[in-house]
C-alpha cells in the first residue's frame, strides 16, 4: 500500500458548477449561491434617527466605534439604536433586512434624520456617510483626505483576504488545506507588513489625525496584532509588527472604541456583551459590573 493511499484524490472542477451539496464548515447553513429574502420579517425601529442592524464582527464594529466616537465628540444627532442581526440564524435573509441591504451582509444602516429615510449598506460606505454627515473624522485638507480614503479603501479591498481567506481556512473550514492556509497566511503577513512600515513614520494611518481609516482598519488588523482574533498570534508571529501593535494598543485604549466593541456582541466574555444598544445608559450596567 502506498504511504499516500489515505490522501484524497485531487479535486477536478466540473465543466459546470452546481449547488448540490452543503459547502461544509461553520457557515454552511447560511451559504447559498442566490440573493434575496428567504422569509418575511420586518426590522424593528427605535426612537433615534439612526437605526443600525448589525453584529459585532470586525465589519460591524467599525460602525459602532464611529458612532460612539461621534457621541463622545458631542454630536448628539449620532444617537442610535443598534439591533442584533444573528447571521448564523439567517436574520440577514429576512425581507426587512434585505430591503436595507440587498447583499444580505451586516452592517446595514437606516438614516431617518431627513425627510426621507436613506439606506446605507457596506461598512466603508456607512463610515463615509456618517463622517460627511457630521463633518468629523474625515480630514478637510485634500492630501490628508486622500490618504484617509486610500487607507479606508485599502481595508475594504484587503480584509477579505484576511477574513474570508486566512480566517476561513485557518479556523472555520471543515478541512485544513495546507495550500490555502499557506497562501492566505502569506498575504495576511504581507498586509501587516504594509501597515507596519507605514505606521513606523505615522501616528495614525492618515498622519497625525485619527480618522475613519483607523476605525475601519483597527477591528481587523489591530485586533489581529493584539492576538484577539483567530487564535493566530503565534502562528503569524504578530509580535514582529511593533508599529502595528503600538497603533493597535493606542486605539484600543480609547473609551469610545471599548464601547463600540461591545455593541451587538452576543458572544465571548459576557461582561463585554451588549447585544442591543438604545441609549448611552445601556453601558452602565456593564461598566459597573467590571
């Protein structure tokens, strides 16, 4: 018997792909090749102009950090209701959610502050919408604004390689595939190196000013550098990226960031969970219990 007899044969893609079996892995129950609603379910609406429907994944945390930073800066119009969307249970395929985000991904925002409600989906678009709305955390100087937006869109384009790439194959895939893990580990480390080299000469991503670029990048790469996602700190040797770690710790210490991380969190340490947020006082029970 060959020593490789237990190795499955190489996969040969068919001429036409068909969805005829579960994909496997942690998210198999919600993965499907078609869009649209699977059931009728209206979304709740609270008393504030901004209605957020989300979950405390890195993409969701981007938005709640910005909202909490806006409130801390005194923008009372940024008060918001944050409703929990349980993606593992398919909440994102309810008719109400699909009407706000036809892509069925969190986060999704309804801005009801004007004469007609405005829907905003995709986390980067929500950050830009809110930053422009409140004229905050988005530089006015043309060059600095361009730098901010460049890093914002860098994150939008890069994070799928970290989350859907490295995170998926390292943590969530039903089989550990060496090629896939090596490929995306290499890319994750390259991206950390991009940030590390830049942050060696800049306090924040756009320069000396804390912006929505930092809020977009931190929930992905800051937490990765701090070793709090994917249990991959040793595997990726994140201690090597000293400038990213300095930046990550600096941002992570901000009170608004700490609050933003709690919103729509329904997993992990119970003291850090705030599944729904409707008022600043919702944090009091949590903070007093620490």
